[in-house]
């Protein structure tokens, strides 16, 4: 499968992320959702936000997992499509390829198709604005209609 060699960037201002012990945690503040992905998903995210193109990310992941880039290209592209669909990443213009990240140069990993887990159970709390939606009871308390 041919890989579209796009570059990606974080949807800044709306999204924050952290990789902790090989697990990706992402929060989309505007949508009130949070996400996680472990293993290969966290590696793909790190490669992309560090400036690697889709093609270079496939090659870096393949190198860490001992598989061919062509064998995993469809999985990686589908994972990236889910990140874009959830408005976590945006396509970016880049004239040059970023150097391979430290994460992509680590020890061997077993390949497993990357999965994005979506959580909405905290949506109402994440969408509360702690600066403007504070009442006498404190945060997080949504103001009642008579106090608006």
C-alpha cells in the first residue's frame, strides 16, 4: 500500500497531550473528550507531533517492530485518520523531514494495530470554564438559569 507522506501538527489551543509510561493521554478541551492509546499508538503519536511524515512514521514503527513499512501502512494511516477525525491533529506543511525521534529509536516492540480509545464520561466537567463558570459554591458548579 502506498503511503501518503503528509506531515501533521497538534490542534493547538484545543488539545493537550502527554505520553506516560508508553500510554498516550490526550484531552480535547473544546469537545470535552479525552483519549488514550498504548504501545504503537503512543509511538505513532510521538513520531507525528515530533514532525515525522506519515511515511517516515511507518518506517520508524516498522524498524522498532521488525516488520515491513508496507505491512503496517494501512493500520498507521487508519490510526492517523481517526486522530484527524477526532480533531486532535491537523495536516501541516513541511518542506523537510524531521529527524527520527528518540522514541522511534528505542528498543524492539511487538507490533499490534494502534487503537484510539475515546472517553466522554467527563465531557461536562471538561467543558466547564473554570474562569467564567465559577459560582459561590466554587468550581466545578454550573450556574443555574436564575444566576446567569
